[in-house]
């Protein structure tokens, strides 16, 4: 199955609590504003390079990565993440370290009609569901 496709947000579960648990300069207000935005995500592949494009009301960001190689990305435009991704079948797993030393994991389960993202860090978990557009 191809990992390529574009999806829009349908629902989020426990995301505000997850974002607040990351610490950093972000406030609860920033987390609530982020959760309430219209979000689309798009996956592209070029050989062994993958791109993840996230578009919100505030703009878009593109993250390009190769499985197994460290890359840098930003969360909420404030938190710098050092990340490593793996790809297995229809699943993209991104493990990240944030500045306070904590680790978070995002698992993108890419299906023909949807993407389900499972987020975890410490003892906090969240879930986001997207539908294909």
C-alpha cells in the first residue's frame, strides 16, 4: 500500500493534555488553539525519502526524513524535536526527544481512507483521526 495521500482532521482525543505534558514555552491556551485548528496532513514519498506536510490555519510546515536517520522538527512552532522515523508497511513511527529530555512517540497508521495517529509520552496518550480528502 502506498503511504502517499492527503487527509483532514476528524477528531482528537486527549490532545490538550498531551501537549501540556510536553512542557516548554507553550501554554494551555496555545494547546487549545492548536487542537481547534483545521488541520490537513499529507504524506509523500520519493525513493527512500518521505515528506510529511502539515497545514493549519497558521500556515504549513514540511518535514522530510529518511528512515533511521535523525532529523529536526518543531512542534507548535516552539518545541524543537530531535526525531528518528521508521517505516513498516502502512505504519510510520516517529520517536522524538524534546529539550527537557522526555521522549515521545507518534505512530501514523495509514489506511486507504484514514490515518490514525497514536501519540504517547510519559504516561500521557492521545489520538488523532484523519479522513482522506
